[in-house]
C-alpha cells in the first residue's frame, strides 16, 4: 500500500505545481465558479419565467366572460336568438 503512495506523490506534486495556486490560480478558479453559478441562476430564471408566462396565457384563454360564452353558444346554434337575448339582458341586469 505504501508503494502506491510513493508512486502517486510525484503525480500530485506535478498537478499542484501546474495548477499555480501560489500565483493567483485560485483567483481564476473562484471567478469561474462565480460565472458558473450566475449561468445556472440565469437558466433557472429563464425557465421559471417561460413557464409562468405559459400558464398566464392558458389562464386568460380559459377565462371567458358569461357573455362571451353566450355569444359562442348562439353562434354555434346551441341556443336560439330569444335565449341569447334573455341571457344578455339578464347579464346586463335589465328587465
């Protein structure tokens, strides 16, 4: 087991020497981590925004006024003109 550590020591020394932590390499690693966090946050924000806008589109399409429903039913022939006029009058609060 000791043999593995003695063979690995030069490899770790080589890696440590070339990572250049003593001369500011840590600074660039920190900058790249911050950039990565910002990119992940931006992707999450854009996904949440896109999903919430999609829900708003569906909500407004589903919320028809009663008069719009009566107009659609009259246009489709589901109700007669008299029924439509009565519904319209009831919705306006008239006699």
